C-alpha cells in the first residue's frame, strides 16, 4: 500500500475471524474481525491521519462478509469516510476452484481428495459441495469429498467416508487460510496438502486487491462501499415472487465527493439479482462447467 494508507484484512468464518490470518501477513496489514473490530481499526487509522483500504477475506463462499463490511464502513462518520476504500473480496469461488485444482495436482493421483473448511451457515456450507463438484469435474479425480471443521461431517467422518468408498490414502485440501488438524482414521493414510495460498501468494493477492481499489477510486470516484452493500443480494437461493407479491428495494448512491442519497421503490417481478462483481457466478447454476477455470488472481 502507498505510504499513509492502512491495509485492513476483514475476516469472517473462513479466516476464523482473524485467527487464521494474523500469522500469514506482515505488520503492514491490520487483521480484524468484521463489525466492531473493523470499525475501531478504521477510526484509529483515521485518527493517525491514515487512509484505509479494507479487503474482505473470503474465498467467495461468504458474500455476507462483504456486505457486512460495507455496512460497517458506511456507519463511519462522513468526515472520515472520504479516506476509506472497500476492495473486492480476496477471492471468488472461481479462484478457489483454481487454487484447489493446483493443490490437487501436488498430491498422488491415487489419493482421494477431502476438501475441508470451517463450517459457516447452510448456504456457505452448501457452496463447498459445488466447489468440490467443480474440482472433481476439472481434475478427473474419482473421489472428492467435503468435510467441515466444527461442522457435519467433520474431517474424521469425511476421511472415513473416503475409506468406505475404497480409498487407502486421503489428501486434505483446505478451502481455508490455515489447514485444520489431520484426523486419525483406522485403515487410511491421511496427509495435508497445504493451504490454497502460501503467505507470499496471499500477500501478493492482497496487494493486487488494494491496488485495484485505489485505481477504481482515482479513475471513477468509487470507494467500493455501495457495490459491497449488494454483494449478498443473490446469496442463498434463486427466488421468485408470485403475482401481486413484489418487494421493496432500498438503493443507496454514494459519490466521490462523499455525498450520499437514498431512495426506495416497490415493484413486482420475477428475477435473479445482478451480482455486483461480474466475475462471481450466481448460485442456482454454473455457467460453462465443462470449460477450464482460470486460477489466476
């Protein structure tokens, strides 16, 4: 980040609310959980005269983290908000699939793949099954299973399922910032494949997200907050409204000058919300699942 601007990593369940990231980044990055920790970090930076760029630390499974971070930043007093940027999330589901495919390429082809992650909500956990399906499709691996740290099934149960399906070796592929513990399961050899991003790669992606946010501000006067507010609009399920049952939308427009205005309108429709980030798929279906997915950040 340029001198005088503080980079803030905003963490949710994928980063164990900061515990999974603090040892992976340098002192130039402030690691916080979303909500009060983010709010306090921004206020402290602004008191020091620093501008801020917040990066939501999600691999694409937690769009609510992005929307919550945007709401927290919007609550900062207007006088301080002029120096605050919200970057795009660290990764999308497409990035995660690419990173997991790369990790799968580093383990023996005879190993079953067990993709693990901290448990979130039902939709976040369901998304990991979609990720696993895409990894299986694009790697040609016969066995790709899912397990959740602190959830159901847990890694021991997931490895046991792999054994019941005929695997004698299981490679854990964490879809998280820090690998979990390797379980002990009789009759199967379990090994850790490492996190999807090394500390060096993580630092590089963080820098890229921050640089992109700064360019967007300088070129378009867009601080990312309004876009972030809509990050979870299509999260969870495809929805329709029966005739006569429209719903209200609340829109907020913020301009580079710090001016913000809002309006509401009501309409009846059957639709799927537009994603605020064009490189993020909607949840009901997968476009081009048979094509290769790029793994670049």
